[in-house]
């Protein structure tokens, strides 16, 4: 019934703003919709309900999250934003309000498949990933790919390196060609700006530049293990392909770039100020890559502090047990340094022969009591 009342009210408002002299009255519209005129007026004059008031407040917050994402967030990521902001609501309620407001995120464009054909040569490079795009710590496993961006000057090529633990773009490079130096710059940026584990894995497709001897030499110099997927199977490098799709859907397909410099600046801004720092990822439980990295570093720092505290407690218990048992307390490093090495002769080096214990020797030092000296 409420939907009919809302339809009558909306149509009547439209008619009031038009220049048509033949305007249907509310009485006629109520008769056409088979509703009571008194019930319609009662509905229209009733105060706003608590539910309607709450939905109106949610609409403001949801619109803010949707606009902040540049109209790229669906209801799940918007709901994650609201939870982070302390707004209590469920995902289906967010979905309903977004549908009422007409907020539709950008959708990927259809595209035709273009499978890569093998070159007939055998490349003895294993697949260390096997479609497992997770890692226990940052810098242990990375994936990379090349994508292209159209501009009015021609193609701009983007090489990427993505960390499998944080899903962060740790290295990237752009140029007007996709030769081997492009991907070398991307992996060198990752090694320069982030701490990579020993024998970390770098995974890619079987492109000619990724399987070249020049790139393999660069990986050996950085102490990285190379891994590649099968020919023409995009799912073997799904994490890198997922970033390419997000970049095209959320930015490139909605923008026209007059020059390559315009595209470079816009893509760098998207990577550093949105994708790595603010964009929520479903694979990270709708957290951002920066949040995941900060959580890992905080966990490592807490573990280090707890380890030092445990070692200090063990040493303290050992000292207290020796005191109870009456055992002599071993001198610490500082006291051993002050006393100097034990001497077996009658006098320590640097003192006059036959000088009494405690007599002065070299300036600022006292003759140590040798083992043979009796008080």
C-alpha cells in the first residue's frame, strides 16, 4: 500500500511542476490506484517513522562512501566502510538503500579472449605458485604482469609487481614500450623500497621478456626465484590479472588521456593514493593493503617485545635460584671488564715488581690482587 501512496504523491508533484492544463486530481488517482483517499492523506500527513529517519541518515553516509571511492564500491565494500566508521547496519540494508538511491558502481566492459600461443621452445622454469596467491609474510611471494593503457599519443605500458601477502603494488614502471628494461625497473623498485625475503618467489606469465636471459640475470642478482605459469592460462597469474581488471574498470575505461604524461600521473595517483592505501580488498577481509602491512609489523614488534621480556624473566629466576642455593653469583660482563683478566704471577703487568696490593700503578688504576697474594 505504501508503494501506491508514494507513486500517487510523486506523480502529483510532477504534474504540479508541468504546464499541462489537464491535471488529474488526487481523488482520481486514488480511484485509479484503488486506494482510499482518506488513507492517502493520513499517510502523507503522518510524521516520519523511525525506520524512515534511520534510512535517511544511512543514505547520507552511504553516499559519502560511494563518492569517496569514485563510484567504484559495491554494497559489500560500502558496508565495510560503514563498519569501520562505527555505523551499525547489515550488508542487505546497505544494498537496499543503494538501490533506492540509484548508486550503481562501474562495471567491467565485455572483452574478447586473446590467448597467447606457445613459441615451440622449452623454457625450463617451474611454477612455484600453483595458483596459491597467499603468503605468510610480506616479501616472500610476488606476482607481476604488463598491461597497456590507450592514450591519444599511443600505448602506455605498465609493468607491476604485487605482494601476495598484502596485495600491495610494491613495484611498478611505465614506458612507451614493453621491453625487458621495463619489467627490470619494476622488480628493482620492489627490491629497493621493500625488504624481500631470501629466495623469494617472483611469478609471471611466459612472456618473452619475462623468460629472457637478461631478466633471469636480474632476478639472480636480487636473490629471487623465478616462477611462471602455463602458456595461455590467465588463471595461473590471476592476482596480477585482477589488478589489471580493477585498474581498467575503475580508472582507464572512464578516462580519456591526451598524452602519456597525463596517463602516468593519473595511474601513479591511483596506485599510491588509492589502491595501496585506501581501497578495500575482498581477499583481505575488506581491509586495505596498508592496514595489512601495519598489522603485520605491529605483530612482529609485539612478538619481539614478548621474547625479550621472557628472556629477562628466565634470567631473573635463575639468579634468584642461585641465591637461595647459596651459589656464588657469576660476575657480569661489566664487572669482568673492570677487574681485567686474572693474573697468575705476583704482580700484574704495568705495576712495579713487588708493589703491595692496592698500590698505585698506571694512572687511574689500582693494583689488582693476584691469585698468589694473601691478605
